[in-house]
C-alpha cells in the first residue's frame, strides 16, 4: 500500500500540467512590454562590437534602421536611444547636447520618419557629451544642479522637435522633470511625454554601458546625484516628486537587485512603472551562459518575468530582441 496523507489542500494540483500552469499564471511577458536600448554613432556601415556586452553593437544610423525594422517585425514597439559622441565633440559644458543638427536629433528624426509607429525614448543627460563623464555640469569639482537643469530642459525640447515620443531624463538632478515639462509646454510640445528615471541608484551594474559610450566619470563617482543602494523610502520620495512635477512614467534602475523598489513604487503610484534591466545584468547572464554555468534563454526569460512580477509594466532590456525571438518560437 502506498502511504496516503490526510491532506485536502494540495497546491501541487495546480501545477500538474503545462496547460494548468499556463491558465493559473499570475504574470505574463510579451514583446510589447520590452524596450530595446540602441547605441548610435556617426558614419555609415558602422557596426562596432562592445566587448563587455556580447551581442550588442554601437551602430551608425543605417544599421540602426535595420535593427529597428527587425524589432518591429518581432513585435517590439519601442526603443531607447543613446548616442556615442566623438571625443573631440565633448566639452565641460556638454555643448554638443544642444546642437540641433547633432547625432541624437538626426537619428530620432530618421527613425520616426521610417517607422512612425515605433515609440522612441530619447535620453536626457549630459554624460555622453561631457568631457568630465558626469550627467551634469561640473564646477569646482561639484556637479551643479540648477545650471544643468536649464541645459537638460533645452536638450529635451530639441529631442521633442526631432519627434521623440518620450524624453527620458536619466540624470537625477533635482527639479528637472518640472523644468522639462515647462520648457516642452512653452515650446508647444504638450504631447511629448516624460519618462523619468525616478529612482536611479549609484550602481556598479552600469559598467558595460559606460564602456559602450566611453562615458565613465573622469573623476569621482555619481553618488551626489544617483541614489544610495541602501535606501528604499528615498525612492518613494523621488517617485512622488517626479510624479508631482509632471512625469508620465516612472522608472526604477537597475532592476534585478532592486525588485523590492519596483514593487514599492508600483504600490505608491498610478503611473506606468518601468524598470531598466541594465548592462551589467545583461552581461552577467551572457558571461555565465558562455562559461556553461547556466542556460541562457531560461535565465533571460526568468529574470525578465521576475521584473514583471515585481510590478514593472515596461522593461528596458538589451535582451528585448532575443526575448521577442524566443516568445515567437514558443
Ligand atoms: C547615464 C546613464 C547610465 C545608464 C543609462 N543612462 C549610466 C550611468 O549612470 O553612468 C546605464 C544603463 C545601463 O547600464 O545599461 N545617464
């Protein structure tokens, strides 16, 4: 006789088959939840590998357009653009960020022209343009807030003019969402949204991204503006401020080490919540899979699902294309 427990409540009944598991699933993941970041550079036919981010490239506009076409075919509806600015165009004020004919405005315009339905998030921060590698202007060793905010607001207007659907301030200066909203409205861009990097932590997981843009700070770190990883309540304060200042979406960044922050922000706002599955999180899975330590596709799908479960509706991830391909196969 097989032993039988007197056990009316058996959670395993709901896991008996793949179909049952599918119908009771609490979380879903689709291509439309994913935003693909793209690194763009000047020139044509350029397709430069980023050593610390296997599978990710810095590309010229023509190649970027091809990537966007593939993404669209896979059902990915949005991209986030990050410009690689040539070293000789960088200065202490990040002046190139205000060039109407600069790389970002041209790329935004060209992508929106060819793919009007693709949602474009454009980055608002000075680090790709600033010879100091900081997100704001440095004066006497300090990243100055209010002077930076004035530049960011103008930068956002240029991106809106070029056709960005959302400007995405990733700089963490105080008051920038309000200043950007005001500048956009005054320039007639009341329809352009603001996706605020509301709770962005001073994280070691940004390393590979800084390789991609060659944007590491030349001196010091970003701890006077990005958040301390020890803090959660402070993230709620940042989120509440950005919401009050007029943000249309709030982001938590990074994602995987900050799932509790995503969950808390989700509970405290009615706005859409995004999370950024950052470069270091991407590269860790690539490296471990390459070493044979774990299954690439399963680790990718599981971590993206975990970010959704925590409460992010939208995920910025370098896996967007590969994940969309995998979803298509299933
Ligand atoms: C800077 C910026 C960073 C990322 C996006 N925008 C890095 C930083 O703060 O130094 C990181 C994204 C990633 O690691 O994937 N404005």
